[in-house]
């Protein structure tokens, strides 16, 4: 019997690289528009490739030719003021979560510091769907440590046999699910290779929205 779906957050419910590119395109628009189109593309591609965040921005901008200290500070402040407010689900994720929530109980397990992950949870209004949301920094351990999965099971008051873990990172999501005897669904974004020492996933899909027909099938399994 399947009653509960546990989701990862980053690069599962939204794509971080897409967010980074589109956010910086908006936050740095005035400066970027002083560059030609090819250079704009190169700057944004480098920011994505380097996965820059707040601590990296000033140095990154300096290396990209922003010699003016005041301008660098202004660009960093604009990004920091809007980074989380810009965050959006990937297309189709809201209908998927709506579907899932009508058929299953939902939980979230995400690795990261509380200040970043809670800001994402608030911006995306995840409490609309998720009963339990665990942030690794608040639990004290990160996926794939079994403890964070056990905490989710305890707070949801469900047996591991009733749950599926859905995430993009085999080393964190699938390995952690395996460690507690939970089924795992791998969102294969093409970023992470699947290590040979991890049990094969129960299901593999290219994007979380591809789960929709499976959700219907799992719901039938639950009611039979």
C-alpha cells in the first residue's frame, strides 16, 4: 500500500540553474544591457557554470569586468534583495502537486541551511501541499543519513513501506531511501550519474512532471 510521497526540493520541484540564470538576468539587467548579446550570454553562462551565490558575486563581477566597486555593490544588493522572491516552480509542477495532494500525503526533505531553504519554502508556499517539511540544518543531519528519513516517517506517522522518496540526487535521495528500505524515484536531470553501489530506483523519469501518469497508477494501487 502506498500512502505517502516524500519529495526533494532543489532541482526536483524547480531547476536551480534556470532560476540562477533568469534571476541574474533581471537583477543585473541595467549592467547587462551595456554589453553586447554575446557577452551577456557568456556572463550568464559563466554564473550558472560556477553556481555563484551571494558570497561569490562581488568576485565574479570583478572578474567579469565590473571594476567600479559601487556598481558591484549595487548589483550584489539587487540580487540579494530578490533572489528568493524570483523563485518559481518549473512549468507543470503546481498541477502535479495538486494531483499528488488529492491522492497521497506529502512530505519534503531538503538539504541546506535553514535561512535559504525556509525562504524557498515560504516563497513557493509549499505548506499548501506538504504536511511535513524537513530542512537538514534543523534536523542536524543531511540526506543520505537515515535519521532524517526516520524523522519524516515519525512525524508523518507512516511505515516506510507506504512511502516513496522522489529526488534528483542519487547520492542523497536514492541512497538515503535505500538505507531505510524505502522505494526511490529518480528524477534523472542528466547532472548526476547513478552510482553502481546504489540499488536501482523503483522508477526513473526525466522531470518531476513526468510522474503524473504514474501518480494515477499508484493511486489505483493504493485503493485496490
